[in-house]
């Protein structure tokens, strides 16, 4: 029986879905830790990015953060954080995932505010808005498409990275793949493949859904131009 | 009872220890060598496949969209899932790790090379054509040199992310320095081992990035002259 047939058989066994530690459990873990990580990342990166963009400083810092996190292996952060004050378990995993969510969120928030037409900003100033009001009422609404693009990149990346939480026994869909590897390729090939399909499917689904959401929050006149910009920002930030 | 057993001062679990590095230099060096060799092979293979692919995407316009879109979709696939797709066919070992990291590096290189080639100004292309350059002459003498900054950026990003990605190879037992990180975690959370391997990973990425940046500067002296 080929690995693909084995995978189909494995996925068709209802017990593999409903058992404790089955697909439904793992999916729940995967989604809850991803959601927590993205939320934490947004909480840190958005205010910082918006403020840096507003004040026009810290472009170098944004670049530095994304470059450094690119070089740090996920596995290293996942194994190091539980040994710090965070302790073993969920919080350490969530923080590790959040660290990798920060660069796209930060860079897009920064770019989103920076790309606002300086004349618009001047006009708002001229109307008597204070710095904080300019940020809240002018720059923030205009940056929303960029924030959405950053949110999409970060979320997809966190969902992908959360699969690695299994290495520190953090749960998630990666557990299915790793326990398959534990069985040896001959016996666990189907399970490995099925786990891979689940993880990849979840990431692609998130990508498609969030791309739709991104389109929804982007005002119609900005759409075509925005797509090009997103691609450019995406290339500059994630790259690898 | 426990007092009598603890006849030696608690050795502790420091974040870094030269003692560990000295005592295990063989293991560390072989892991580092494995990691470096995997990275070098991956980037070279990815460049050899990716650059011609980028030229095809540049020449045959209708193919550019699908090639870039396909690389985008493939990039969304999580690394562990890619290991899961390939391992049942390629088995446990270096071949699987190499294939996964080559695929990811390929995406980055193709995207950046296509972007670099597309940045060649149309006037330059027309001027080259007017001077009698053929398709290949124009590619090697005009377009590729002008696209070099984009290509080098792609190579740098691909190298840095490959160094980080190789560690995930622990799932098939060939993660280079990742092997040390994971073993350190499993063996009573030996911090010194985890930290040493992590630092070496980051340093390796940094060093490779600097080397490639230097090569890029040497290859494009006109860009440096313009900047400074």
C-alpha cells in the first residue's frame, strides 16, 4: 500500500479524529495557541509600529528586528524559552510563536503609516488636529490595509510554525506528524502524510480566508495599487 | 539520604560553559560542518535551478504569473508539512532535509531574481537591442548584471533562512546544529548545549550573509560608487 493510500485510510478512520489526542484535539490546540500568539504579537507590534511610523523614526530598528528573527531558528527559541522564567508549557510556546509574528506585523504597521501622503498629514495638521489625533483619525484608517496584510502574513506564519511546537511537547497538529515519524516510515508513512496534509491545508485555508478579509477592509479605490504594494512589502519583509 | 548522595557541589545548569565547548568540540564541529555543508549544497542547487527558472519567467511573460504564484503557494506550506510530504518517499536522512531546504531557497531566489530582472529599465533593453545584442548577449552582458542586486538579495535571504530551516531536519535525524539543540532539550534541558548550538546557528547565518554581501559588492562596483 502506498503512502498516499495509507494516508487516506488513516484520515478515514473516525477514531483518529475523535480520540483523545486525535485530530480534533490537536486542531483545537493548534488554533488556540496560534490565536494567542498572533494576539500577543499584535498587542506588542502594532502600537510600536504605528508609533514609530508616526514619529518617522526607527526604520532601522524595524529592519533589524526582521533580519535578526530571520536568522534565529524557530527550534532554538522553542527550546530556550521554556528554560527561562516562562516555564514549561503553553506560555513559553505562545511567546516563541509571537516572536516570529512580530516582524511582519511591525514592518507593515510602520510602512502603513509612513506611506500616508505627507500632504494629507499636513492638511490634518492645518485643520488643527494634534499629533495623537492625526495618528488616530488620519494615519490609522489609511494604514488599515497594511495592517491587514501584516496580520495575514503573521497568522499564516504562526500557524506554520506552531507545527514545530511538537518538539517541545507543546501539542498541535505537528504531534500527528512526529508520532508518525516515531512509528518508522513503513508503519507511519500514512500518518505522516496525513498530518502534513492537515497542517498544510490549515495554513492554506488561513491564507485564503485572510486574503479575503484583507480585500474586504481595503477601500475599493486602493485595491489594485495595494496589491502591488503588499507584494513588495511581503518580499522585503519575509523574503525567506 | 539525599544529603549523602550529594557529595559534590551542584554543577548547575549554566547558559554557557567553555567546559562544555572544550569537552565536546568534536561533536560541535561535526554538527557545524554538517549544517554548513547542507546549507552550501542547498543554496548552490537552488541557485542553479532557480536562476534559469527566473530567466524563463522573464522571457516568457505568460509563465511569469504562474511561476511566481506557484512559489507563493509553496511558500505557505509549513516546513514540517513539507518534511511530511517528502519523507515517505525520500526516506529518513540528508536527502529529505536537502530537498526541503532547496525548495524553500528556490522560492526566495526565483522571486527576487524575477523582481531584479523586471527592474531593468526598458530604455536600456532597447538601447542594447539597437546596438545589435542578441537575446543571449543581452541577457549575460546587460540584463543579468543589472539584476545582480536583486539576485544577491535573494541569495542572501535564501541562505539565512536555510541556515535556520536546516534545524527542523531533526524530525528526520539530520538537523545539523538542530540535532544538538534538540538533544540538549531532551537530555535534562542542558542549557549550555542548546545555547552553543543556537549561537553557532546565528553566527553561521550572519557570516554567510556578510560573505554574500561582500561578493555582491565586488560584483557590482558601480552600485557602491553610486551610493558613496
